[in-house]
C-alpha cells in the first residue's frame, strides 16, 4: 500500500539541518542547473570552469544537503491544455494547515501552495483547462475542505519568469 506524501514534512525535515554556506562555485552550479537541468556533468563543469570530478562531488553534496531537491521538466501550461491560471488565497481555521495542505496536495490542477503570514493563510497557484474547471475546483473542492473559511481568486492574464536566477553571480 502506498503512503500519501506529507506536503508539510519537507519543511520539518529541513528545519534542523545545517547545510554549509554556498560559495561562488556552488552558486554558479545552481545557476547553470536552473537554466538547464538536463546538462551533463561534463557540460556543467565546462560552464562553471571546474573539473568534472569537482562538479560531480558538488552536485552530489548539494543534493545530499537538500539544496537541490530534484530535477524536472518545465511545462508551458497553455500548450499543455491548461488555459486558465489563477492564484487562490485561502483563509483557514487556526491549526488546520496540516490537514488543509494534505487535501490541497491531492486536488488536481493545484500546482503549488504556500502557508503565508498576512491577511490570507494560504496561497495556491492553480492551472486548469478552463474557467468551468477553475470554478469547480474553488467552489466544490477547495471550499469543501474542513478548516477552509473563505477563498479569493485572482485570474492570471500573463506571466513570466525572472531573467536572472537568485543564484546568478554578479
């Protein structure tokens, strides 16, 4: 029997971890991998101007230390059939984050959710095929989660990624 992943468990496991500080080479490696996660160790070493052995050891350490948490494809939502994107803010009852986040993690089209400090408790990025699917998700699925008090939805008209990663060196 497979066990459902706990979306909050990752935060708890990183809380006590003391990873060594990133140096300039680590930052250059991260910048290169964020730009092209499919780069081979050889290509990465050439781009960062270090040996392949050093590149391999550093990437392994960054993975082991939890700095790099995985490698994945970036999918353009619209060509993939998800033409409606929205941010949904969610106000929840105090002390229900664990249960609410576990339910949100299982709702199709919820791409990302974050616990916030401020006027709203949770912000979720939703990518759905159309407005009808978005409406169903918010009104019938999210608002039905025990502990959810209210929601507010903002449609995304256009979006972009920043030009430079936070790991880019000056």
